[in-house]
C-alpha cells in the first residue's frame, strides 16, 4: 500500500479545522442572535401573529372601504346621541389620536434606526465581499464566516424593519379612522347646537306670538300681566326641558323619575288640586252660588264670582250688624269646601235675623210699650216670616210645621238708668235697611205716645 503525500494530509487537516471552526461560528452566531433578541426585546413570533391578524383585518376593511366609506366610523359614532356624550367622545378621540400619533412616530423612528443599521451592515458586507490580494486560506474562512454572520443579522434586521413599517402603516390607518370619527362627532355636535339654537328661537317667537294674541284677547291690565308671566314661564320651561333632553338625553330610569316628579308636583300643587276638587263640591246641591251670602275663614260677604279654583267675595264685614260692603274683593281657593269650614247664610230669599235695641227711660210704662212694639213688629215682618218658614220647610223637607219659628221676639234687659228692649226679627237681606227704618219710625212714635194707627 502506497502512503499518501504530505500535502494531501495537510489539506485534509485544514478542511477539518475549517469545518470545525464553521460549526463553532454558527453556534456562536445562534447564541449571539438569541442574545440580541433578548437584549433588543425582539418578539418576532408575537409580532408575526399580530401582523398577520392586522393584515387580515385591514384587508377586509380595504375591501369594504370603496363600498362603505366611513361606515365603520359612523356605526361607532351613531351611539352618541346626546351633546354630553358627543363632547366626551370628542375629547376621547382627540386623546386617542394623540396617542396613535405618538405610537406612529415611535414606529417611524424605529424604522429609521433599523434602516440605518441595515445600511451600515450592507456596507460592511460589501466591503468584506471583495477578495483581498494575498489572502490566506484561514483569512478567507474568517472573512466568509463574518459575511455569513452579517447576512444573518441583516436578514433579522430586514424582518424587524418590515414589521415596524407595517406597524407604522397600521397606526396611520388607525389615526385616519380616529380622525374620521372625530369629524363625524364634530358634525353631530354642530347639529345638536343647531337644534338648541332652533329651540331658543322657537321659544322666543312663541312667547312673542302668545303675547300678541293675549293683547287682543284680554283687556284687563292686571290679568294680562299675570297671563304674560305665566306664558313666559311656561314657554321657557318647555324650551329648557327640550334643551336638557338634547344635552343629557332621556333618563334611563324614566318611570322612577316620573314617579318622583309626580309626587313632588302633587305636594307643591296640592292646594290647587284640592281647589279643583272643591269646585265640584261647591257645584253640588249644598254648595255655593253667585250672590249667596257666605262666611269663609271668618270673612263674610256676597259671592260675586265662582271659578274652577277660586271663590271671590265682596266683603261686607259683620253683615248681621251692618250689611254694607267694605269695598274689598276677597278671594279664596276652593279647597275650603273640603278641608275648611264655610257657612252659607243664603236660601232663595237670603233670609237673615236682624236685631234692634231700644233704651226706655225709667219714667215710661214698660209693659204696654212692650206689647205695642211686639204687635207692630209682627205686623211689619209677618209676610217675610211666613215666606221664610215656607222656604225653610221646603229646604229641610219636613212634613207639617218646621221645628223652628220665624216669629219675632221682644226681650227686656236691665240698663244703667232704665231698661233696654231687644227686638229680633227675620227679614230678607235685600230689604233689611228698609224694614229696619220702618221699625225705627214706629218705635219712635210709640215712644212719643203717638197713635200706632197713623202708620
């Protein structure tokens, strides 16, 4: 067997050394790549998955973009119907745009940095690609291994650069979507403000129109001023409610709110509710009518007007003693018919008991004068007494004679220097003064000893 030449053995040894060194360099390169990934925070698998999902979503979005321009933004913005929600959404979209712009700028900065690293690696690889003069075998192996390592690193940088470019493009699309949504919300805000302005204009015009109509219909200055105030408050309240609905929307707990509002209104307007119910009581058979003589809460007078909510009296003061109006027009809420006390002194003839007091000197004969006064009083008031008894019988629905009598009464009371005679008789309110004067004339004649027959 012939022995191998020494040159062949040397070449084989060098080849084995080169293979071993290449394996070692590849192992060190893999370790270096892993170290670089850990140090640089390379999350390539996660980024690849994220990018794949984003690319699928963006592709689907781009396919619909030509047919549904802005529909995604519209569907997202249509849920904000009130002005308060629109303002909150507008501020949120502004903050989101700022965050997206910052993220996009960071992604672009990473793209620029990675581009610089890639260019420098390309330059280094290009400088190593040239074959130097007089290069030995070991130097060539080292140069090739260095070029291979740089190519691997360059491949990683290209992957990261592509991921950052796609991420920057994705942030750009998100920014456009947020900008479109912000424009839509701005349009909705302007529309809400236009509605509020329209409501204000309508309220002003409605108030002005109602006042013009009121000028033509109502002529009483005080009533006109009151109605103007009520109409102004009413139109302003309606306008305010509509504006609040535009700003805050319809409350979610509407039944509860309506219940609370109804309870509050019932407490506030309980007097008017009782007055309205009292009006039905007063319209009943035992109620009050215009021209009746009544006493309400200690105030007596004649009913001059009976409304749905109020009763107006022409005050007569203590009319059982005088019967003359005081000139004051007093009003009461009709709730007195339910929770208060009132007295109606009027029947058909508006009968009333009147009283006259006569002072008799001690030198006069009392008993003949007393009998004459009684006889004359019965004679003058006999017709009114019979009419009053007949009417009281009809009102009380009694059979036979009524339990009370309308006959006059004459009583004696001691006085300081003589005797007082008290004459009490029934009369109609309309002829009270006339009857009173007739009786005074007769009593004066009796006191002077004149004949009663002259009357």
